[in-house]
């Protein structure tokens, strides 16, 4: 059995040890006993029990001293101290110094049984929570960010710096760049990671519904309010609230949102009671909020309150060096999910993917690779497996290279050199021929150190 099923009992009364061992024998536990206070800590170190019962009065080292040594090693262990009847001072001292509980002698067997059941249930819940937290960390942690470009590395650094604070963060970027992934990483790297993480897509809610969704409503607040509703701010109390597409909230809601940010309080629709909350707010938008402020569609004071920290995610076309890494990441992900044996991607297929403009960004790339894995019949993913629209754009580039002897790096460099020379270094024309933006072409010229002849 694991340590979660192990109980250590420390008492210099051999009869009491036998009685407790017999009492606990029906609970599917591994019972360890010792009457030696010096041996108690050694037993703890070797057997790692999750529950320790220890008598206060022991030779050589008393129960408090034994408990303190154990808790210094692992504060999660539940230590219960036995005290003599009427020794309230000892019991109080034990609780102040970290005891889970105390039991007075002579012991009530029924109470003892209830206590150990409660301890084991608490231990099981804690371990389950730790496992869940590990799973969440794996799901939403930094390992889910893929990229070595300067832009994405800067995003990593910003997340690490801001996660520990409670400041509001505005995450900006085009659709599909991974704004929600950034919000996940901030929350699950923060001190609030064990608390609620509530998400709301503001663009998916009508003007009539969004205030009820955020702040809740009382029964009868409006025609269809047949019962009280708890809003997302209340649900996120002590945790994090992520408002996606924040640029779509109506002016009336903007005023109420500003009040929550400044006063940390609000009232439900149709209610009079003021509700106070402690919520860390993260927001995201694919709109230019600064322009929206100038146009009068977004409140300037709210914009400044939301934009305390801004994390901008560059579109994929501006960080082409990340494409290959993302392709391999998603290829491994979906071949594993679909139990396929695809060992690699062909040079031509990778050239097409790296030359494509990716208007849908990382989300579009992921969907393209998932589809390609579905269609792939062999061990190598080829251009024939790619989505038709991506192949059609590549045909405009006239990709005729089939260079298995070239590295991917060399093949792309050769293609770019050929196209810019044919265009007589007219980069606008070359970018159009390659099917990429001029910004991406500049990046690739710099990456491959391709320079115009003097």
C-alpha cells in the first residue's frame, strides 16, 4: 500500500498501541506502532505515513517535539496528539504548533474512528487536488507554447513577470494567435491557480445578456428572470476572470465594468445589495482599442484601466521561424491522437506551409495539420495531404522543387534566392510570387542572410 494508507502510532503504553491497532484493523490501513520516541521520526522517514498519532508525554522527546520534526519535513502530514484528561494547556499548545487535532485519554473509540475517517478523506481530497493541479499545469503551462522567434520569447518573458501580480492584463493580437493560451498560462502560473478561472466570450453575448452574465441578476429583475443568477464576477471571486473580445462590450456595460475594477464591488441586476469581490481580470481583443477610444466606441478611462499591462502576440506571418516548430508539434500531437505512424513531413509540403501567409494564424495551422494527418495514408505527410486552399496558393508560387537531398533550410533559401533574382529584387513582386507578405520576406532574407548584389 502507498503512504496514503499508512498510519503511525507513537505511545509508550504498549496496551494502548495494541488496542488502537485492533481498532483500526478493519479500515484497510497499514498500521505502524512504536513506543520509542527516538525511533518515531526514523519510522516516519522510512515509511512516510500520512497520519501520525503521538502521545504528548514520552521519554527522551515529547509529542510536540516529535510533531515539529515531522512537520518540518512535510507540513502536509496530519499529526494528532494524545493528552491526559484535563490537560487543556497541552492540547492548546499542540494545536498552536500545527497539530491536526488532539484526543484526550481515556480515548473514546467511536470518536477516534470518526476522526481518522475525516483525516483520510481530507488527505485523499488533497492528493486528488494535487494531481488535478499537475494535469492543469501540463495542459496550460509554458510547454504548450511553441516557438523560438524573438516575438514569442518576449511573450514568455512577459507572462513570467506579470503572473505573480494582480494587475489587469490586456492581451492583444489577431484571431487565432493564442490569446486564450496566454491567459491560461498567466492564471496557472499565479498564486490564484488553485482558485476559479472563469472565461467569458463577450462577442458571443447580446447587449441584453452580457450584464446578467457578468454581474448576475435577482429573481424578477426582467421578464425572463424566473430565478436568481450568480454572475461571472461572483463565481471568479478570489480567482481570475478572463474576458475575451473585450472590445465588443456595449457602452453601458463598460461603465459598470470600470466601477468593478476601481471599487471591487457591484450590484446584481434588480438588486440592492452591494457585492464585494477580489478578482484578477485578464482581457483579450483582436481589435485596435486605442483607435476605438478615438472613434468614441470605447471609454478612454476603461481602456487605461484594462491596459495596465499589454501583451501583444504577433501574427504567424511575422514570425516565420516558428512555423516549422509548430508543424512538428501539431504533427506529433495528432499522429499520437489518431494512432498513426507518420514519421516525417516532405520538403515540398514544408515549403508550402512556410510560404503560406496564414491569415488564420496558429489556429489555422493546427487545423491544417490535423486535416493532413487524417488524409495521410503513408509514413510521410506530403503536399497532397494539405488543404486545397493552401496548395492552390502554393501553385501560384510555382513550387517545382523536389529536392530530397537538400535540407529544408537549404531548399527554402534556394527558392527565395531564385524568386528575388527573377524579380530583379522587386521585393513587392517577389513577395506576391512567393505568396507571403513583404514583412515575412524581409524576415526570411535576414534569416538566410540573402543580400542584394552591389
